[in-house]
C-alpha cells in the first residue's frame, strides 16, 4: 500500500505488433498513446516483435535510460512468454517479478474482429496491468531440488527408449508396465514399414538391454495406483500384481508350462489376438522381458480350487512357484515422470456392416500381423479359418478413423501398415490384394516410395470407403465368398468385389482408462482422451504439470519413428531438469502476517499440501513456503485477512478489477 | 462414330447454388463431404443412376446446377436412408436429394414423361383433394401421364389385386378434406 | 394397454391384410387399438419431394390429433412411422419450419406440442408385451416355417430407436418364440425398391428379386415383412421377376400374420388369402405338425 | 482516473455489458488461450483476470467487481476432480452458494454471476459460455451499482440533514 502512494514508481509500457497478429486487429499506436498518459508510465512504445532480441534489448535499454522499476508488456499469453520477459528484466538489472504481461493476442486480437471494440478491450486490460504492476513487489526466486530418479510409465517402444536413454545417461529409472512383459504393440509386429526390417530384430535387443541395465528397475505386471507431490519430489505408489512366481528365481525354462495338467491351452491368447490358446501358466511370448512365466488365476486349477496335482511345482527345480503370493504396494520417490501409456486399437465390432465377429474370415489388422509373424499362431502362414490360403484379400482402410460416428481423427499409421500387410500377404500367398482407401496418407521419409513400390507389385488401390462386407452372392463367382461393395470413386461406378479374406485396418484410440490415468497424474487431456501437450509446437512432450512428460501414442496416433523421437525428447527434457539439479518455482506462495492472525485455524484444513501449521506457543498460523504451491485458497478463506499471496495479493487483484472496468 | 468434347468452363458454374441448397433443412453439412463414396456404395439404386450420389454431392458443391437438377439420380432415390446413416461425415444425403427434387420442380427442369416426378405431383394433388391416397387410382393416373403402354402390361397385377380384394373400388378419403386447407396456405416450399 | 392407431393409406388399400392381422393379434394380447379419428395421409416420401413445409404439416396434423388422446400413437406402415418420427425431430431441430407448421396448424384450430409418442407395433409387441406373454398365446407353433425376417429400410433407420440399424433382431427373436425356424439373412435391411417397382420396374424389380432369391437360397419358405409397400413389391411382382431373372416363388406375409397363425387363428381373419402368392402349402405343413 | 459510472455504449448505441472474468491459470485461462490459437470469435465484452486457482477467488472480488460497475461476473475453474491443486475448485463451489445468496439479497439477478468448469482443451466452451453470459446480461440491461450507491448516499445525507435539523431545534432549550 505504502509503495503505491510514493511517486517513485517508474513504469515502462511495451505493446507488441506480433507482425499483423495483433496490429492487424488492435490499433496498437492508439493503445500506446493511451498508456503513455496513465499514472506512473514514463515510456510507452510499440514494436513489431517484443519477444525478439531487439525487442528485449529495447526494454533493457529503457531500464537503464529511464530508471524503470516496473515493466508491462502487452503481447501474447504469459503462459508462452512470461519467462522470456522476466529474463529480459533480470538482464536489465531489474527484479523479474516487477513484470506484468497483458494477453492481447490469445484473449483479444485472435478472438475478435478488427476495430474499436477490440482496441477498447486492449486499453482496459492495459489499464489494469499498469495499475496492478505498481503494487507488485520485488520477490526472491524460489527453487526446489530435483530427485534424480525417474519414473517411466508404459513399456512399449516409447517407454523402452526413454528408459534406456536416461539409464545410459546414469539416471535411475523405474519402468512400470501393466502387462507381464514389455514390448507393447510393436512386439506383435512382424515387419515395420517402410523399410520392412523385422520388428523383433530391432525391438528385442532393446528389450533385453532394459532387462540387463543396472540403472533400470523393471516392474512388469504392475500399475501405478497413487501419485503425490510435485516436480522434483513425486511420491508414487505402485501395485505389483501377483504372478505366483518369484521373478528372481524363475529362468523361464518353461518346464512348468510343459508339465501343466492342462495338456492343451484353453484360454484365448491375447498376445496372439485370440488366434491361439494358452495354458494357465504361460509366458506371453518367447522373447518376453523379463523372461518369466506367470499364472492366470482365472484358469489355474490350483488358484481356483486349491485342488491340483501341482505337476508344475514338481518340475520347477528353481522352486520359484508361490501360489500364496499376494499383490503388494510399493512406494517410490522420483523427481520426474514420463508417461508412455500408448493406445488401444479400434474394435471392428463397432461397425457391423463389416461383419467382424460374424464372418469368420474378416480379420483385424493386428490378427494378420500375428499371422504373418513366423513365431505367431500360424508360423507365418496366411490362413483362412478352414486352413486354406486366400486367393483374394481386401484390406479396408480407415476403420474407425475419419468417421464422425466413431473417431474423427486420422490414425496416421493405417495407410502405411495396410500397405505393409498388403506386401506381406502378396509375398506369402500371391493372392490378389485390394486396398480400399479414402486418401493415401504417406507423409514420411521413404513412405511415398513404398506406396510406389506396392503399386509396382501389382497391389490394387481402389479409392472408395467400403459400404459393406457381405456373404450374399449376386452372381455365380461370388458364391461362398465375401463380397465387398464399394464405389470405385476414380472409375466412377459401384463395384462388387468377391474376396476370401477381409482385413480391417482398425484405427488407434486412447486407452480406455486414459481419463483416470491423467487424473492420477494431474495432467490435461483432449476431449477424445489423448494427453494434452503444453504447447502443440514449442512444448510437444511437456504437460501443464512441471516434471511430467508424455511420449508416444498416449499423446496422439503416431508411427514408430515419431514415437521414438518423442521418447528421446521426453528423456532429454527430464534429463535437463535433473542435470540442473534444481527447478525455479513461481514465487507466488502465501505467507501469514503474524500480528493480524487470530489463530482461528480456518486455513489449516484447507491446504491440500498440509503447508499450514499452527505455532502453539504464539497461537498463530505459519505457512511452510517449501510446501506451499501457491493456489491461494487459504488467502481467500482467511477471516482476518492476514494471509497474503505473492503476485496475487488482494490489493493487486482489487486494483486490477477496478481498472479493468473503469 | 462421332466424338464429343467434354470440358467445363467456369461460366457454367452457379456460385450460389451450393449455398442455396445448404440453406435447406438437413443439408447444412454438404461442404463436409470427403468424396469417400460410402453413399454410392450403400445406395441400392446407385447402379441405375446417371451420376452416383457422391458425384452429385461434388457437382452440387461445385455449383453445376444444370447437371444436378436434370440428373435422374435425384428421382431414383428411394429414400431408404442407407447413405444417411452410414455417411462418415454425417451428411444427410437423403435430405439433400429431397431439396434437389424440390428445386428441380420449382425450376421445372425435371425429365418430362418421367414417371417418378409425375407420381410425386399426382400424390401431392390427391392428398390436397382427399387428404388420403388411393393407391391403385394413383398408379393409374401416373401411368396415363407417363407411359400408358406400361399400364397395359400391368393388367394382370390389377386382376390379382381385385381377386385378393386389395383393389379399392371407392376412393379412400377424409370426411372433410377441406380441414387440411390451412396446411396448404402460403405456397409450397 | 391401449394405443391410438394410425393406419395410413396403405393399410386401408393394398395392405389391408396387415390391418386385419394386426387388430386380431392385438385383441388376443389384450392390446386395445383405437383408430385416430379424422387422420390424413402422412405425406410419405412423395410429398416431401414437392413441398417440405406442407409435408411436415401433414404429418404434424396427425401428431397434433394424437396428442389429444392419452395414449401413444402406433404406426404400422414403415413410411408413416418414419415420417412421423422425422417430423417430431425436425420441428424441434429447425425452429423456423417448426414455427411455420405450428402457425399453419393453429390456423386450422389445432395445437402441436410434439408430445405424442410414436411407436411401431413390432417394438410394442416384442418390447412392451414381451416374448413370454406372446409364447403363452402360442397354440400352433410354426413347425416347418423357415422364415426370412425382412425389416426393410425405414423402420430401422434413421430415426427408429428400438433395434440395431445394420442388424435388427426383434423379428428373429419373435419368430423363434413362435416356434419357427429363422434363416440367417444378410439382406434384412436392404431396400425393396419402394415406389420404384411401380415407376421404374427395370430398377425396382431387381432390388426385390435379390431379396427374394437370397431368402430362397438360404432355405426360407416364407418371408416376413413389417411394411405394406415391402409386402406389395415382394408379393405382387414375383411373376415379372421370374420372367426377367430367375424363377422366384415365396409367400410374403406380415409378421402379425405369423403371430396370428401361431396363436391358432384362422387364415381368413388374418387376411392370408390376400397374398398373391398363396401360403396354403405351408399351412398344410403346420396342421400336419400340430 | 475515477471509475466511470455511465453505461458503456457500442457504436450503434446498443448497451454493451461489461463483464469481469476470473479464470484459473491451469484450465480455463489455458482454454481461453486455446480459443485464441484456434481463432474462435466471441464477444469482446469480457475482461479476463488470471488467478492461479479458482479457489483463490474471494467472494469480495465479485462484490467489488459489481460495486465498481461490472454488469456481470464469470468465474472459470477446472472440472471437479481435475483441479491442479487437488480440490481448490470444490472450495470455490462451496463459496459460490453463499455468494449467490448474498447477491440475491442485494437484488442482483442470478444470471449476472456464473461459475463454469472449463478444461484446458475446451476452447469452444469458452466461446459459447462467454457469448451466452454476454447475451443474458445484455438482456438484463445495465446493473450500474455505482449509480445505485450514489442514490443511496444521497438518501443517507438527506437523512443526516433531517436528524441534524432536529438536534438544532432542541438545542437552544438547554442554553443558559
């Protein structure tokens, strides 16, 4: 209050054109002139790009020449450039928190038509900022130490790559995977587009590298159940589900699996997309990491009834089997978190016109991936349900993509993997292969070339979205086969094409539980369920929560190269924080003015971080600024008005309110 | 054989046509069409059309009014709504077809002696006069104006209907069709 | 249970067998139907091609009349059913046309609120009355009946809400309950050609033909419909189809007629003699079985 | 510069409501940024004030805004369960009930003060909510509390005047 009254407040005001982004809508000159007349303002300038070096230099020069002690910048959102200008102030020898930004781009120029109303709004916002900045006090920077350990959630290629990058850099990484093995979707693929190198050959070395790396604590068959704390110091609770095996003892010799009283598997094998059956004790797939078996409590007689010969136990010379194993909760402390929780594929049953689940020879693309895989259920042979080879195969693109009735987005990988499958099917069976597409999207290195190669191989590309897959025959040659009805939009007529096998290029979707996950980690999520990045271009792997990063398909559909690139970026972001050792925090914490505190204890239960306690001797509340996150809930609640928040004090806000209206 | 040139000049385009159509109820999303052809492929009669429904969307959007309104396609649409429920962009193609039919009638460009618009018109008249439809009478009127020869061929059908008592001798009607008058005021749209 | 009954023009004309059987079956199941007094043509598909506002007006007038009754409205003809439902939806979605129609009606002394529930008998009988109650009535199970359940277009899409748009199943369930065998039939919801069969036989006949031949191929000996126009197209033109394509021969009945048969009602009450393709041979089978 | 109490008018003389918005930094303020990035157009009547959490909102802020001449107040926070500070928005919700009652007693229409949950991804919701409150408040017309205060002050002065007058009448009796 005092500070306001004395006249030594010297404000510099700067309004940014942002090219034409702002100047095209708001009369910046008029606003600058207006600001010049406001109390405390000693310089008022407009400039093309305030965030540019010359723009910042301008401020720093004025600080010297005009002895500025407050600065207001009217440009874009503070969430984007507040940091930039705070640094500029600091560089000019001014306390960085004597800055106030006015968001006249996102909140004005970009949302209003050019003209007086937009300019009038800018004046009001500027007025408020200038009135408020006079009240802002220089503040100390606030820092917190960064715990060097990192949590990576999800063991797909993204999680694997991020973990290895950090571990190789000497960090300790906890890699937590929900399934019994790492590898994710990629482990199921046979080849990868467009190079056609074998997925296993490039993935499994990385998987075992994870298994062997001393710096990586690999917890598979485990889930995160609780996350507390904040950047630098997260406390995470992990649930480790029982696999009824001592991991360290099991060597994956598979004797128990052979010895199981079930001679044949009876449970659908989800790793093979339901194309084969597995036993109650099993290893997801030969190169599983860790190479450890697990028991399925739904299927195992011993676990269900407790009445089994337990032939498995007899043969296990490592004595690794424990039917009494219980799930356990483990607590870990980490400084940063990388979410790589991946995606799920669209369920073809949601489009009944394609007959998935009705016609036995309609397959999902993932099923065909398993089929063409030499270690898959059919040893790499493309087979119809009756065991024979298809003579004609139709691959339907965009199943559950680009469709307002299912998923609006383009899943980005389907065109390419469909072409890959087309190539492999042709190679394995020499069948006639038809691709039914709306648009071919091959925007990657070597992708268009791959498309060209497929065309040369004689794969048919028919531009049209398939209307139905049916088993009724209009003509002799259609009898006993599946008929695809589609408009050949380039030829300009409707066609009926009989095939033996239909492959649905199912799109990518957010994981079913993505909403719960993002709640647990306190990050944002698009309405569809993709995790939201801090900035679509400039902060693609950051989230709005410091210290939590995202990588891979949990952020949106993408192919393996992009996923790996993002994983590397996320690792680098985490590494940068760790390497700095400390992170600067907003100094917007709250404090109690002891003289005014009545000791009523209203505030204490309100604080979600238990930062407020009561000095029983002085009978006053005290706030531990190290714990305070600066939400200001206590400030608003304090009956005696004795709690203040830095950068958001009542008088600062009141002055803003008055000026913004006046 | 004679060859003929096909090329469209921009002058043949009616720029307002697409806007006009989209202003009609249910036709708003026309511009959202991605030309995927789902409509043509689900359509049971597209195989008889001169332009497939997809092509008609493209022509309408581009403003080729003459081609669109004189197309048989709009009259062949049997209103089975297969396209409308399957369009990935939720375009109500059936409604667009209706809008185009109405436009064609307004402009008087629909194919002459072509039974379907005649049926529509006769249906319209009969409802106006009696409030209800008498099917066999409607059919007769339609044939008389389109292709009376075709009717000769349907004598057997007529007989069958009489034999099975499905042929209405006395016309079906409301007691007081004039009650509908208020609905017909203010011209047709 | 009581409903207001909207017959529509066809059920008074070529489709009167539908009315006869519907009334008989409902009576048996204790469902009271009271014909909507002074109803008018729903506008069907043809009227919409001439005047939108008047088409909606015609449909809305029936709805307005129905609102005066305390019961839901039952509309057996697919076209009527769809048009009435669509009208309710559009008059809300498009306030402008809603207002125009409202004004037109009030000029005629009617009020429209859009509150009348519009139902299809298939929905009512299977979902409200229920298969158990129906089973109780079955005296002569439909032994030897191999039924192709044909739903056609407008009762499943786009505004119907009581069955799946691509693979409806209510009739399948119903006929199993009546003791008939239901053939797996992929053309359930494919258009029969509608008015095209009359106006453009070259197009319409083809559509109807495929529907019949596929039913025949799949071993059906009778095809059941829910719509008078479907019934007419599939029944009345079999001779022309046989001449034009391949021989097809199959009795086409309304689902209500099959219910009646299973309830042991006699063919005449159900209007079965009105089928151009006779169902007699099949009835014999049933008697033998019973 | 003193707060103007005159009603703000647009070019065409139509009443232009002045609405103060308090948006939480993490969800609603970000959503407003998103609306900008997506170039969604909405009414220019709303002036956004950034708070770290909607839980920081002291009911006084709202009262003050009305007192200073705002015609409406919009408060934006994260959806329940999504609060960046765990549960700040629940606190806001609780305060809101109280606030609403106070406003009612002051004769301020309910539509003038509104709490909305808008997540960071809901730029379109910012647009619709802003446009909606602007229209509702426009319909209600100017609130002009400052004007009302002036009138109340006048009444009170007159009252004081009367009281003094009475005192003076009685005063002489005691003299001498």
